[in-house]
C-alpha cells in the first residue's frame, strides 16, 4: 500500500519524510518540459518532429550525437529509446 509518513514523538511528520514528499511534489508540479504543447516541436511525417536542443551534449559513444544548444534536430516519436534519451538526427546536413 501507500507509504505513510513517519511521525516524530510530537505527532508531527519527520523532517526527512517532509523533504521526500516536497521533492516529489516539486517534480510533479514543475516539469522540465515545456508547458505549451504547441511549442514542443513541429510534428512531421512518420512520427518524426522538429525540435530545438536546449543544452549542448558531447557524444561519448559512436552511437551518440553531439549537439549544440539551439541546434535544430529531428526526433523520432515512434522509436523507443532508453529512459532519458531520444532517437534523433540532425535537421540539416552541416556541410
């Protein structure tokens, strides 16, 4: 069942429990994604959509794509990727 908050001897919730639940509330009420779905990117054919990189990333593996903040990319909405990752390619050929 649901976890019950631990209570201190005075009947008030334990500070660690309060911290844990405050952190959960913060995550649930302040998502890191954009609030306006229309600003998420332009949906294209075959499950791909155009997006803008919000933070630079340096590739560590041959299967990763290094990108710069503000760069336009195409993201697959159909292909599953590991949690926290997306399947993407450059929107424009840099050359």
